C-alpha cells in the first residue's frame, strides 16, 4: 500500500509541541535501502549501554535511505494523557470513567524533539499530519487528534509520546550490525494493549528467544 503523506512544517522548525512535522520523503529513496524495517520492533540488546535506549522497545514508523524514525513504547513519563490534555487547554467532553486517561501514561518517545507530541494510533483516521505505517497503524503529530480524543471521537487504540527516536542515513543499520538491536515484525497487541512492564519480554518472545538466555550476541529477524 503506497503511503499518502500529509505534510506541514519541517521537523526543525520551532513552535508548539503539537506543530506538525514534515513526513515527506522521496519514495524512490526507500527502494534503494536494503532494510525495510517500518512496522518492526527494535529491541535493545544487553550491549546497548546508552541510558536513553537501554532496556527499550522502539516501534519503527519509517525507514528509508534518509534514516529511520520510531517511538519508544515502554518508557513512561510521569505525565498521564488527561494531564497532557489539560496542559494544552483541551477539556474532556466525555465522562472520564469511560476512558481511563488518568491512568494512561504519556511515553518518553525518544530524545529527538522531546518537546513535541507524537501519537501512534489505530485505526488511521483523518488528521492534519499523519504518517501511515501500515493499513491500520499511523503516526500523527497534529493537535487535532487529541482534540478528537477530548471529544470522545479519537482512535480506538493509541499511544501518546513526547519526543521520538531518530537515526540518520545508515546509522540504524550500523547499530544493528554492531549488535545494538534485535529486530522483529511488530505485534499491535504489544504496541497498544500489553502493560508497559511486559512489553520488552513479550517483544523478545516474538523471536522465539528465552529472555533469560539473551546475550550481547547478534540476532534479528
């Protein structure tokens, strides 16, 4: 399925945390890339000593010759979604007990643009700045998705984060070769439904690996 991208500001432009990002990239660039890891999990190996990424699972949303973009899915902040809505002046128009937003943590998505908001969600919907990842899962950076959540018309499944993870051209491939990451096709149940503390082990088990036997040696699917 070809990606139909909606674009606005450059990722490097200053502005609100919910200013939209530019998801445009030449399709032919992806064709030149040997790895196509969008809709995959990156699982940090024991050799990953970076304090930001150690013990993390990253969901990759885009991967092409220019680099890669993803969101950490198991590293919560101390903020919940209802607090985030309040901070951007959105009032819940639905009964809070119907959507337990007070119990839904906002993720630390990564060190890139840590003051900007990112929402992984399914189904895709129709929002101002959306990057389709699969036919169902998308990444949206425009405020209108949270406006829909406040009105009770938002996506059925979502993960909200501040910041994302990004790699330049060839950087992720180099980290994989150096045994920094395991890779495996993503599972939407792990992405949206599983308790945060279970996601790392569950992602490893997708590879048929006993997490207790995990070493710093390479291995990916």
